[in-house]
């Protein structure tokens, strides 16, 4: 993994939120259309928030960008993985919901 162009973590987290966050709009819409997954999505999102998220900009519980990059790289492969696919997010949330039962 190249470190060229890497921002300090707080700036990187802030710029990611400005650009729409780690979850593309299509994936968010896919979850909004599934009320049965809302609670699971909130729990999953909350569990990804780094501890002490309220101490650094953007003061939102967004996942660490390097962790999200790792997760997307392991899911889709390659140095520069594409954005999360909406159907993949829904499938993962369904799996989490079923696993919690």
C-alpha cells in the first residue's frame, strides 16, 4: 500500500465525510428501503466508530478511513478498491441480523 498523499488521520477522516463518507448514496438508499435492517445498520455503524470519536473532527462516529480501506480491499481486492456495492451492504446486514438471532 502506497503512503504517498496520505493525510494526517483527522484531516483524512474530515475529507472523507465531506465527500459523502464511506458508504455511497446508493448503498444508503438500499438500507433506507429496508426498515427491517435499520436497527442492524445502526448497531453495525456504531460498532465501527473509533473510540473517542467526539474528540476529533468531524466530531461524528465515522469509521477510520484506513480500516474502511482495508475492509473494502479484502472484500473487492486490489490496491484501490471500488466503492461499496449496495447489494453487498444489504447482504452483509441481513447476515448480521440473522447471526444475532
